[in-house]
């Protein structure tokens, strides 16, 4: 019996928004080491360029570029896509990772704060997808991975606007998968749990960490390293026949 064909991730061009820090940094690092060419896109332009230079130096090739981008700006998201195609010639995958998760009681959320969280977590996905679609259509396909949260399945007090935005991202993922599939473009979502260190946890302290771990099927805190494999899979050719799905990685805290 012959061996199954190798389906390499190498040489895929991936844009990661919010890529300079936190979990986005872990995604960028893992994808570069897997052979991808990565656009580290972040509002922290200096941080994005520094990470790109470090990653390129580590693998001995220009595998990454850093791009300063405000993902709530139509102009800057278009410039991000243009920078990717100028550097690498194509855009195979967009990872919509940028976002924020303020911890505020519902009664304390005014309309301005509501719209700000919606803009960064939901409008940014809309704008970044709009920006990359021309390149993906021209090359005959591509993939989009939207980062959601496991909280869309369970809810949590004091994060109403964040969870509402991420729930809309899940709906947008499914709608886009239906609309873009005939063009060879897949759309999926990754829903992480609470990663240590994480602002949601630091606000509550060690007791909250223990409570979360107690409810998980896997009895240990989640780290960024627990997410990179799932992201690498969703960015790979092995996921090319998967679309409209939400992959939850939270140690079995939520099951659905």
C-alpha cells in the first residue's frame, strides 16, 4: 500500500492580524517554522516588524514581513493586503486574530464603548475579508480563519459586548462559508478558551483559574501552545475541504 500524499503547509502565504503579541505572536512563530510566509499585521507596527525580522533571521530567509495596520480602517486593511501581495505574490490564508476583550459590567457599557468593541472584534473581520478577497479570487481560492471564543457557547458576566461581537463572528463565518465556497474560498473559526496569562483571568486571580481548570475535561491551564496546532491545521491544505466550522480548543470546558 502506497503512502498517502504529503500535503505541505510550506510556502503558503498567511496574514495574521494582531500578530505582534500574545497568541497572535505564537501563531506567527509556529506558521513561519512550519514553512509559511507570514505577514505579521498589527497596530503595533514596530512590534510587528521586530517579530518579522526575528523570525526571518531564525529560519535564514525572508519568511515574514511586519505591517502596521488599524484593522478598523478600510484604507489600512487594503494596504495590508497590498503589502502581502507585493512581498509574496499571493494571499493563501487570512487569520482574523486582532481583537480586545474588556471586562465591564453591562450597566457600565455605554454606546460608545459598545461600538468600539464591535468595531475591533467584528467590523475588523468584515474589513479584512473585504481586503483580501480580490487576491484570493484572482488566484482561484484561499482560506479565512476567524478567531472567536469558547464563551459564545457558555456566556460570562461582564463581557457582554465582547461575547456579542464574537457570536456575530461565528455567524459571519457560516454565512461567508456559504457565499464564498463556490469560489474555492473556505471560512472557518477557531474558538480558544482562556489562555494563561490572560486578562480575563488576571482580573479574577488564581481562584478563577482553578475553577476553570476544575470544569475542563483536561485538568490543566491552557497555554498559547495548545492553540498553534489547531491554527496550523486550519491554515493547511488538509483543511481545504472544511468550511463553515467552529473548532473549539479549550480542554473540554465547553462541549457541543
